[in-house]
């Protein structure tokens, strides 16, 4: 039977992805838009610009060969719900529902559970309080290793619950310590400072990475490509691998994008000033991969 979900490899070919358009989650609701300061946005969102940029994002995903599923909640959830990655992750055995550390996002978990059931994706488990976890802190390093950023949004109890759920799948959860940054009110996810590009190369914001993590990457034979630091605030480090050497990035970061291209990648770009930098969410945050192709083990290759 042809698989319709799964993939423990962020850099595998993206075949199926869920997105949440800004209008349906609440960006057109004046009451919700008025919460922008308390949620840490840079300015009041412009729904017209956001809708245009999000449509371009969806078009680029389709051009890359992905089935794009626009999930619409039954009621507006809030500005952050456009960053659809965070409330869950997908494994070969089904979805794991998380428990966001940002309180206003907890209601999104039930929405994720519903669209997974609509898509016939089984629910493998759920992270429960006192555990907290957000998928922006979770990155597949390879098919048997999940990096988990220990942050203000993802705590040790949440990581331990994930490890227990993933152990039967042969997956090891490796904890990556994250810095204080600008404090608990400003989100610093693991995938804000690290994005896998392929199985051996990572895009990294070197200044924010712990020394021990960089040493572990080097010992594992991984190559880190540094971002251009002047583009940090426009989310240069948050890029989405599409598979087969293709990468989706924000057009606002031409210097870092040129550095990625010089490493041999095909860099596709979309504008992200409104849907991205304003709410500090990049292309990975705006997408919830459902199916990513993984290379077959040598024993299964024809």
C-alpha cells in the first residue's frame, strides 16, 4: 500500500504538507489582530499582504511536487496558528500531538488531532502536562535521531515523553541545549538557529549554537554552513528542505541564500516580511510535513 504519511528525514523529498492560511486562523479578525503586541509580533499584521505571501508559499510548494493541504479550523485560533508546524510531529507510525509551551497555542493541538483523523493519519501519542514541547524545537537529524532543543517552550519532561513514544520506533532523542537569547517572552526555537539542508549539511546560526553541539556535529561528520549574521532578524537560518537538493527560503536573505546556492543547492524563494519576520516564523514554521520520502535501506533497494 502506498504510504500517505511518515518520513523521519526532514531533507527527504517533500510529498505531502499541511499549511494554515492566515485568514482562516484569525488574521482577518480585528480582535485577534489587536493581540499582536502581547504575542511578540513586530507590528499589527496586514492580512492582505500576508494572504498574498502565503499564496506564493503554497504555489512554490506545489511547484516542488508536494500535495498542499490547507487545513481550516472550525473557528479562528489566533495569529500564531499560521505557524502550523509547532503543535505536532509526524512519524512513520503516526502523529504525536505536542503540548505547546506558549499558552495561547494549546488549543491548536485539538485542531491538529482533527485534521490528522480527517487525513487518516493515526495518532501515536500525546505529550501531556507537566511536559511541554513544540515542533519548532524538534528536527530529524537522520531517520533514527531526533534533535530536541531544550528551551523555554520544550522542557525536560516533554522531551522524556517524546523519547518514550519514539523508542519503539528505534529513534533516539538527542537533547540540544538552547541559549536564553532575548528571554522566555521571545521565541527561540531550535529550528530558528539550525536547518538541515541534506543528510550531511546543516544551515546554522553559529553565534547561538552551544560549543558542545557544534563539536558533536563535527564528530559525526556533519558540515555546518553559517548564515550571514546581518540577516539573522529576517530569519535567514529558517529554511525548508524540499528534497533532491532543493531549498525554500525567504527572499529577504539574499546573502545567506547565495551562500546556500554556492554549496550546490537549488534555492527557491518567497517573500516573508509579513508571514515570516513579523511573527518570527520561517518556511519550516509555516509548514507541517505529512509525508517525506526517505531512501530505502540497502537491503530493500532493487
